[in-house]
């Protein structure tokens, strides 16, 4: 068969043929018009072929683009892609080291995702003071970004790797509480919040300097040495890392001895007698006083056999001048008692601010039970015009136990086991003299009032004090009673930036009347366990978010609007419209399975960046290589075995460790600040307008911190910026675990 040659029509001829088929010519004018249109179409086709040929020859890439265009492309890449492009060519290496690239990377990958910036010892000053981002170099921004993402990956991994662990013995026989001391902020009383959350957020969002020491360095332990004798101790977890040292955290030795390790030092201690009835910590704003610690104890008077209470306010600051001169720690100088007051009735200390103390009344009158007393501890009990405010619970909160209290600027948020009450009481409010119909004179219940040191005593307290009763400005009743609660003021990058550009207060956070602007309030995160009909709580942890209200206007508020008249009913004016910077009810965002057996212990701790750490009884599901062995070498060996094939075989052959009814674990999870919305909505209302939702990970699983076959853990505390978890047990031991 002869070879047949295939012929191809000329492209111009094919276009003409197709065009005449689709556009039949009827008149001469149509023929002229169609011929002109046909020439235009042929010309466009030829120009397109030439441009395609030129584009292939040029081979456009990132290196041939304009510098501004290439930097814009870099700003849309994640950190891993930037590092990968850096290895491809010399030109991209230069572009990847531009300061603009890492400034945008820090904002888009860390700050806007509400991730904590680690407090890492480093030769770069950015890790210690975190000044304005504009003062950081490109190298500092890159290290800050990459370290933040690296520690985030380890912090949220299924089995985080510890960089340091230590076990120390305290004086107490049974440890009751462990609390981190917040870093004092030198922002001044006009800008600093009573909680540590806003101070940390302002450090690296508005260019303000950080505190005198790193976050999570000092923690407080409390417990009983013997019956009627208690001990309050303050520990330095970074004693070997001096502020002038440039060594990294990897230089620390991982120990697990029963003796006190060299890395952790006791820097403050207070011994007292009686029955402890409250411990509170406050972040003060003055550089000399440092962090404030309040402690209350109850004892029985031997002469009158009456129950009395002693309230003490301590100031802790390890960087006072006398300590710097000596070069060594002095427990007496670092922990000082600022105020000591003896009350002639039993009370419980529930909250402490830089100027006020909140006490829960007990014992004398049934009508006074579960009332909250607010006094000025600096000038109260010493002046003739002394006054106090009593916070009366709502009708659903009468007789209910108080779980937590947060003082947030001008509002006091009280969390009871069945209700949330919000009270409006600014820190600068003073009772006017003409408010006779809203106040009454009552006994002050003060028997002794003086300075705890050898300095001259304070003036004696008056026998009468003016009292004002306040009702909640807003309230919410839970469907079920709460068993345990953890609450924190969340850090939000969008709130911080919008606060700096707020038009209502012009960035001052205050109105002319002295009230705090609505831009200073942040969403609240709640982690709760509900009660059940059984002797143990519900085996679920619910996470709620209380967002701020965009319609809230605090400029014209007056606390007397919420005062209860002397002759009025206790709940006579509760029908007034609620007024609060927070939107109630709280929105449920996450539900986490967590089992607690009968007589099992549980504890909840929630960080300002969304890290939830809890103690439960789910040790039955922990593989053997992840068990807490009580020795640093064994833990390292178990961790190494877990990452190998041998470790996987051990899990399959030996199964799970504990029989039902034994063991305990500590777990954590990172919860983003978001509210699930239905439909196509991509924003949620906040006090600053519309805030973009943080995308939720498809696989949000808890991280196993530790587990063991025995029981005894009683308290847990965490600090996200330091990457540190401190755990106390019933035998008086404290374990410190670092993950950064």
C-alpha cells in the first residue's frame, strides 16, 4: 500500500472558511464588514503566537521579577517555603533575608495566630525586652519567628519533648497549690491591667518594654508543714540563667533527684500559723513593689474563743537595690510584708488587685454568707472616711460556692457554681458623702491594724464604716452546676492593634471621666467541668468563649446606678437592663473527653494563649513507653523507644498499662480563639468590630504531658511563654518540666 501523505490546511484559510460558515454573506455591505472583522481576528491570532514565543524564550522566574513583586510573593509564603527558596539561588537567598519578609512572617504566622512568643535566653535583646518590632533587625525577627513556630510544634505534639526536668522537695507535707508569679509590668497604672494577660500582649504589639524578669520564672508553692502551721515559698526556676548570661536553655542539666537541684533556688519564704483561708496573686505596676501576694489565715482567739482572721499583703521583688549590691539572694528582702490586718470575724481571701482586696464573709450572720466585701487595703481601715462595697449575688447565686473571681479594669466578674455575676466598680470610685440613702454605717470588725515590721504602727481604725450594697450589672445562670473551672483573659492580636488605633479614646484606653474604654476588654476563655448526679463530675471538659460587646458604652456609667437602697428588697432593681462589656451567655466551642473516676482528682489550668492543661484519670489508655517513670534517664529511654520500631512493638505486645481504677495523667491541648458559625459568615463580632475567625485545625488532639500508675498529683500550673509546667503532689514534691 503506497504511503499516503497527510496535508494540513493553512491556518488563515481555515479561519476564513470557519468564519464564512458561521457568518453567511447576504449583501455587499455584509461582505465588506465581514472581511474587515476577519482581518482583525487573523491579526489577533498572529500576535498571540508571537507573544507566546517571546514568553517561552524569556523564562520569567522570581529572580527576573521586580524586587517589590518578589517581596510581595514572599509575604504570602509560609516559613518553610521561604527557607526552601533560600536554598535555590544566591538571588533568592538575598531576598529571603530582607527585613520585610520576616516582619510579615512574624505577624502572619505568629502574632495574628495568637501564638505566644517564647521567653528564651538569647544574646539578642529581643528575647528579653521585646521592644517595638521596628527596632528589631532582620536576623532577630527571623530567629523570633522560627523559634516561636518550633516551640509551638513541640508544645502541641502528641508527646512533647522535654528540654529540662527537675524534682525538688518542699517543706510542706502536702502541697495544696502551685501558682506562677506574673511578670510585673512597668507600664504605669493608666495602662497596665490587673491581670498579666494584657501586660504580656502589650509587650510585643504596641512596642512597650517587657517586665524586669522573664515570664514563668518564679512560682509560689503553698502547703501545711504540720497541723496549724503553713509555709508559703517562692522558687526561681532559672537561677542558673543570670540576666547577663548568654547561655541557651540547652545548657541546663536534666535532673530528677529528690534533693533540691542546683537549677532551682528558694528565693522567698513565709511561715505562719492558723488555718489558711485564701491565697491570691496580683501583678502590680510599681517597679519597687514588684508582684503582690495576698494571704489570709483564720485562727481562734485564746482569750475570747472567737474566730479571727489575719490578712497579709506581701511584695516580692528579687531585683531590689540591696539585693543587687550584695549579689546574692536574700529571702527577707525579696519577700516583704506591706500590710497586716486582723479582722474580728472569719473571712476568705478570693481576689487581690494593686489597691483593693476582695474578701468573702463567713460565719457571723447567715444573711452575710457568700457576700463579697471589697476594701481598699492601702488606705482602708486607717481613715475616718473609710467605706466598703458589698457585692450581693443575683437571686440564682444565693448560697452558691465561689469558684473564681477576675478583676478586669472597671468590672469584677464572679464565677459561682451556678451563675456568673458581673459587677461594675471602677478602681477610682469613692463613695460620695451625700449618698446617705444608699449607704449605712456598720461595724468595721477590725481588732488590730498595724504594720508587720518594727516601723510606726498605722492609725487605729474607726469603729464604724460606710457600706454600700451593689447588685450585678449582668448575670448568667448555667444550666448545670459547675464542679471545677479555669478562666483567663485571652490574648488577641486584632484587639491589641485596634486598641492602639481606637477612635473613642484615641489610644489612651481612658475617657475623660476616668472610665476604661471598651477597647481594653478582651474575650474570656472558660474551661469547665459540670457536676453530675454521681459522686464524680461529668467526664467532659467544655470550653466556652465570652466575647466582648461592640455596643457597650462605659463613658456614662455610675456604680450608684447598681446600688441597692438601704430599705429596698435585696433584688428589687434586678429588672434593669443588663450592662456589661461581655456578651452573655458564653459560647461553647470545644468539648474534650476526660474521665475522672470515683474519688479521683481533677485540676484545670487555662493559659491566655489558649493552652488548656488538666489532670484526670484516663491512664488506662496510655501506652507503656509514655508512662512517667519517676527518673529522667528512664523517661528519656522511654521517649527514645517510642520513636523507634522497637517501641512500636512494645506497644502492640504489652498493650496498656493500668487496670481500671488506678493511675492518673496530665494532658494539654491548644484551643484557638474562635466561635463556630453557620453559613458563609467568616467573621465574629467583638468590641472592635469584625474579627476574622482563626481557622480551626482538622486534627486537634490532646498532648500527653505525663502519666503514672500511682495517684497523688494535687496541683498544676503552666506558663505558655516560658513553655513550663509545674506539678505538685501530696507528698510535698514539685516537678518542673520545660518544653522550650
